[in-house]
C-alpha cells in the first residue's frame, strides 16, 4: 500500500492508502477529521471546502496521491491556528458566524466558513474588498437557505481579518 504524507492542520501526517482515494475520505475515514462534510462527492455542493496551501479546494475531487509532503491542508478544525485569529480561540470568520447566528442545521457551515476565508484572502491578494458579485459567485449550497446571514457574516469577518 502506498504511503501518503502531507501537512494537516499544521502537523505532518502519513497514511497508507491507494493513490486514487480522494482526500475527503482520507480526512474523514482514516484521520477522523470530520469538519469537511460529504454532500455530493463530485465537486458540486462545496460542503467539503477546505484549504490547500491557503486557498480553497474541494477534497472530494483531489486524489491523495496528488498531494506532496509539504502541501498544507487546513480544515475548519485548524482554521483558528492559521495566524489570523490573533491568539483567540476562534478565527474572526468563525466569530462572525456566531455573532450573526448563521447556522441552521449546520451541515454546510464548515465549508461556507472556509470558502468565506479563502474569498477574503483572494480579494486581498488582488488589492480590493469583497463585492456583491464575489458573494453571488460563491457556489456553496445551503439547503436551509441561510444565504442572507452568510453574506452579513462575511462582511463582519472581512472587517476583522
Ligand atoms: S462533497 Fe465535495 S463538493 Fe460536494
Ligand atoms: S445550515 Fe443547513 S444546509 Fe446550510
């Protein structure tokens, strides 16, 4: 069985698993990291959204064999330790989610938060702020329809990041 090594939430991990197993199953079933949710498995619903080297990715659509040992995978469990929380227990975007009472059933919410953080980082790299068009382009599905509160929380989280 091939050995796969990558960095997960700041620590190097190694698992014995075939190359073509998707990263989502490695996280959830082999490593017990269940923040990234399974919704579709085909890169449509975005429930599994996490970060790869600081940018949004969908682990249901990436083969574990394509990760390199120095690749950094961050899930919602490791978000507060990425340096943007300034010593707080929660990342500013997580705190915004609580302040705005965004979650309903909660299933899509880890992916929503990870997508929101990646969006703010992306627009900052581009030297601008989040626009309505950016918010309209988010593809994370919420079956509970919490989209209005999500947009409010992203605005707050962006201000505090
Ligand atoms: S489970 Fe990954 S995009 Fe739907
Ligand atoms: S809060 Fe239920 S699916 Fe989004």
